[in-house]
């Protein structure tokens, strides 16, 4: 093996998964971060840590970089928000030391990680939690009620106009315009896409018969844009457009209430928390790995099922102690109470719960030097 990264994991998801706060910066890059400066692990490391991946994490990563470098003046963090798929690819090709990804490594990727990370492979650690908004630009309309079949039918192109009966029947009090729908999707290999189409495939399988992937189905012709900021910008500038995006980036776009069971659920902290609490650990991974399968077709009252759990992906083993120390220091900071507060100020994401933090810290602590 080529021991590039890190180790085993403390698997099972605690039932009290998340203590979420409201999501709501107005762009994908967030505001200027102001480090919390407390409740962070002490460390004193040096060197440059390289990462790539999720653009949904971009604002949070900027805050983590600022806060971590303030605590460790001899250390630097370089992160390229190229998309989750690109980040995982760079990680597995040893181009970066960690990846940010809105989807955990799949079975094939996990197997490949053993070639560079040692026999335990890579570890997926939840670090960033956010609902995915179904966001639209319809003049005069701030909110719409939509069930899973309608959302899927809009995004697959079967529903082409905003005053279509399928939409109107669920929104009797809304004056819907006679306006064509323009679907906007991610052009890059995206974990946000993978989470969104996973919801569609499970909650509306008849309307969405496509493979779950980070790449948009090639059979569906629609507008596309790069990254979180790209789809939000395109939707904001296109009357009648609709997209899916990390909730922290929605800005002034309208948002859908998603039908769960017999009710329509608003995207908010409590609703996202309920959805994540029902997640189960992915089988066949190392003891420390924290990959989670979300129940997209939940009927639990008040749960918002289109949720993104974004991971930091590290190796179980790295080649030298200096790299191990740097990775563990950054990993510990990002999941710490102070690190999560820093990220939330910038990105409006949902800080992880104490229970999930304890599991994540066990996973970070397991990183070691290759023997």
C-alpha cells in the first residue's frame, strides 16, 4: 500500500443526530468569517494541508481556514471548491490530502482508498450539514407547496409551465403565471446533485427512473452551471427558472415546501434535524467510518427529507507524523464547537450535535502513521 492517509472509525449514528441552526446566507461564498476563538482544540502544527471538493462547503471552508490558521500561525490550508466528484478523484489520485464531499465514498471508491490509505481505507466524517432547497425564480411567488412526484416531473421536463395543473392543484391560493419553466442543474460532478436525485429516485421512483449519480442525467435537456454559486446565479437571472442548491446559498429565490406524508414541510433547522436522525450507518465500512444513509421517503411528521450531509474524507494512515499531526489538528478544529460556530457564521449551515461530534472526534483520533 501507499500509506497516504487515515484510519478506522467509530461508526453508529447517535439518535440525537443534529442540533441545527437556521440556514441563510445570501450567497455561496458567505460572509467574511470572524473566528469564534473559543471551544476549539489546542494545537500547534506547521505545514500546508491541501484539499479539494464540495462547493457547498466553500463558505464554511473559508471560515475553517481563517480560524485554523489563526490558531496555528505556522500552518496553511489550501482548498479548491471544484465539486465533490472532483475532490474525491483528486483525493484518490493522491493530488490532495483530504476531500470535501457532499456524498460519502461509494463502494468502489472506498475499495480504491485502501491502495493509498492502508487496509482500513479512507474515513468519511460528517462536518457540514445543510438542507437542499428547491429554489425558483417566479415573480411574485415566494413559496410553493410541491410533492415529490411534481418536483421530479418538473426536473425531468414533463411539467413545462408554472401554471400546470399539477402545481396549481397544490397551491390554490397562489396566482401562478403562464410562464415556461427553465430547469437549471449542476454541470459538474456534484454531491448536491447526488443527494437531490437520491431523494427523487426514492420518493418518486415512477417519475424519476434514473440512476443516482453526482452527474445530471444526460437524457434530460436543461440549463446547467458550475458549482453552487453558478446555479444560484443562473436561476436568479432567469425568470421562470428552478434549481436545487445548498440552503445557505438561496438568497432571494423562492423556496418549495416539500410534501411528507400528509403535510407540506418548510425547510428549516428542526425539519432537517428530524430527517438526519433517522439515518442509518452504511454497512461494510471500517469501524471508524461515519457514512450515513438517509431515509428519503420518510413519512415522519415535520421531517424535511432533502438533506445534504457533507463529509471530510481523510485517510486512516499517512506516511509521516507531521502530516498526521496536521490532518488531526485541522479535522479536530473543523468539528469542534468553535469550528462549527465559525462555519455557521459564514455559511449558515447547521452545527453538528455533541453526540455526533464525539463520534467524529474518535474517528479523527484514530488517524495514525503507517507502520
